[in-house]
């Protein structure tokens, strides 16, 4: 065998050894990479398992509605800050008022504790010219009064233990009285009348006509 052949065989053998070593290194690198990937995946799985799940959001608490509110007065205002209603406790008892834009009471409902005691309702126009009042007072029965633009023009109805009366007044002072009551006669005497009684009066409260 020539020297050249020997050198060639040695080179081929060395290349074969190098290729074998290279394949072993590749296998080892693949094993290391697989091992590192497995460790990473296991760590992530353990980290996820240790996470505490977020609690579900609790529902909003229901608003607490007080069963009882105590005060001496309540004021209701509109969007402009004007007082439009008032519920208060006064010296003669509780009252409820609805106020106009000018601030005056147009509707008043009160429970009068002073004598004679009883409920009272008053309705008025903004200028306080015309109005309606209703009351049920102890010892005075039920009363209904209506006034017009002129203070003398009014009507009054009363129901008491003595009977029922209806009185009409005009702006000139003339009036008509119907029903029970003590009325003066043409002779100047006072007599007790029945529910069927009618009497007409002039502005001086003198009888113009009466029946019976």
C-alpha cells in the first residue's frame, strides 16, 4: 500500500470520527433543549395552578330606605331654588302649604288645635282676591265660604247643630239668607227661622222681604 493511500484512508477515518462526534453533539443538544422546555412548561403549569381565581363581583347593596323620618318642617324647592311647598308644625298644629311662584300660599291644609279645633282648607288665587275656605270646627259644624274678586261678593254655607244656612252677598252689600237661624223681621223683632225660610236684606242689613 502506497503512502498516498494510507494518508487518504487516515483522512477518511478522521472525517468519519468527526461526523460521529457531530451527530452525538446534536443529539445531546436536542436532549438538553427538550429537558429545558419540559421544565419551563412544568413551571408555568405550577404557576397557573397557584393563581387564586378572582372572586365574582358582589351585587350592589340595596338602598336603605328609612322607615321613619322626624322633623319639624320639610321644604320643597323647584329647579330655580324657590320654595314651592312646606310641611310644618306650627303653634296651632300641623299644616301643609303649596306656594305660588311669588312665594305666597295658594293652598293651605291645616289641623287647628286651638279652640274651636278642627281641620281647615283654604284655596286662593295668586293675588289673594278670590278664595274658597272649608272647615269642620268643634262646636261650629261644617262651613264653606267663597269670595270673588270683590271682598263683598261672597257666599257662605253652614251646617251646625242649630240647622243649615245659605247666605249670598253681592258687591253692593245686598244679601239673601236661606234656612235656619235668628233673623230680624220687618218689625225689628228677631225670630227663629226654619230651613224653609228666605229673607232679603239691603246694604244696611234691613229686611226687604221675608217668608214665612
